C-alpha cells in the first residue's frame, strides 16, 4: 500500500474521531503544532523518519514529547497507534491529508497562482471572485513568482490548470501555426 493511501486512512480515522468528540478544530490546531515542531527540530525529524529506532521506542519518546507539550489525550493516543504501527514517518503526509479533508468538508479549495509580477490587491480580489464563481467554493490563494511566464497568470485549482499567461498564449499560437 502506498504511503499516500496509508496517510489518507490515518487522517480519515483522526477526522472521524474528531467528529465523534466534536473537536476537529482543536485536533487540527494541535496537529499543525506537532507537524511544525517536528519540521523545525532536526533531532525530532530524524527520530520520526528513522527506520532504525523501534516503533515502540518511537511511541514512548513521542508520547513523552506530546505530553510535555500538553497535547490532548486523543492526539497522543492517535500518535501512539501510528508510531507503534511503524508509520510515524508519515506524519507530514497525515498532517497534509487531514488539513485537505477538513478544507474539503468546509468547501475550501486551494488555488495556486503563478505570475511574473506580484498581483495587486484589486487583481487578487477579482481573481478570487472569479474562481469562487467558477468553482462554487471558497478559495484560498497561494501565490509565487515565475519570471518565465513573461506576463499574465497561471492558476491551478486541484487538477485543473488555467493558463492565461503570455507564455501559454505564445505556446498556443505556435501550435496553431504548426498545425495550419
């Protein structure tokens, strides 16, 4: 079974537990904190990723760290199960998948925008409004600069790519000229 599928199953289980207990936002906040702490601490990241440390030892160490960080018993138990199953190395994937599932439930979708120059506030608002109308969902915009685009924007929402860049238009023109 792929790591991505395994992470999805753990994230789904945590979401179901959160639903039963009515504390999904708290679990998400704690999971964000734990994932950030692991990413920021080299020793902790090595412990999580190391195949040489026994799963039971990882579970004990991780439990102690989470208890000292005052993480809820629910999340501590969840991570004990994950660690004892030898899947603690999937922490980043579980975190990402859990956040995606919570967003999906809330009707939030991420739009990745690339442009040659930063977008103005008015352009950003117009783009969000257009994408909201097109998808019917709440848009969370992430932007990065791509000087290769020359001008315009390239937007990815899920698996759909909308290319309104000058580079994309030149590519389309070339294809039309070559096919004529």
